[in-house]
C-alpha cells in the first residue's frame, strides 16, 4: 500500500476546539530583506491532527517527550463504524467487529473510522461528534491497548463535557490520536502506522504527522 497521509493541514483557517486559540502564522522574515523566509507559529499543542499524551488528563501520566518511539509506529487495526451526531462507539460495536474479524490482540493500536471528519467545517463538528462511551473505553483498557485513534475532534462524545473517556484512557497509559483524516483510503483491516509528535518537553500533546502504509 502506498503511504497515506492521515493528517489535516494546519492553517489559520483550521477549525479549533471551542475555547482554544486559533492558529496564527506571523510573518517574521522575508528573503528579499533578510535573505531567508521565516514565520512564527502560535497554536495550541492540540491543534489539527494531534496526539494526547496521558499527562493531558492524568496528573502523573506520561508527557509527550517521554513517549517511547515503539509506541508511535507499528501495526494497527481499523474499525469502520459509520456514526451520526451524538452517536457512541460502544463495547458491543467492538465485540461485533471481533466476531467478524477475530479477537483484537492485547496492546494493539486501534483506529476508528466514523466518517465524522467530513463535517469538519460544520458548526456541530466539536459539539455533537461521535466518540467512545465508557463501556468501550473500559473494554480497551482490559486489552491493554497501546493507542486509540479517531477521525473525530475528540475520543469523547461531543456532549460529554467531563471528558470521561479521556480520563479512563489517560490514567491507563493509553495514547489518543484525534482529528485523523483520510481513513477512508485505507482498504484493509490491518495496516502499518506512524504517528510522530514534536518532542516538546513536558507537553500534554502535539500536532503530528500521521501516516498509514
């Protein structure tokens, strides 16, 4: 399979999570005056396609610069579940997938394709998005899951203002990747993935370049 870019392009127009600052690109130097072009960037560490370190919701959780590389690349499983607004991904959904495709091994990296990414420009993208419910999160904890990714702005339902699933996954050292793009281009259940965050000291997260191959 040719490499597939699973990453949203970050620009000043990319939608941002409510309450978060919009990205700002500041022109700093130009080749005519300074001999080189350069810009400054102002953005949240959770902008666009990004990785949540466990520290984002767990006081003693792993910080972004301490995540071992072997947790950020390897084999992944794609679960296709078309979900409409406010629709949860449940334990039953995952078990149904397993009945059709075989048991998900422990320590797997799992990506959920819900088709929600197509609503990126809509007003309800951040407020009515699908996400895992607590039964699904606890089931993935039992499997000692390595990483969970989703084509939605949050692993939690948009209506869950307490971020219940974030708390469950983070305190169990499970990595979270949100705002994935182009999952529809992956044609197989199993694929190779690479998720590379910036190595930001003590940070809660980072934009990533996410690739399937």
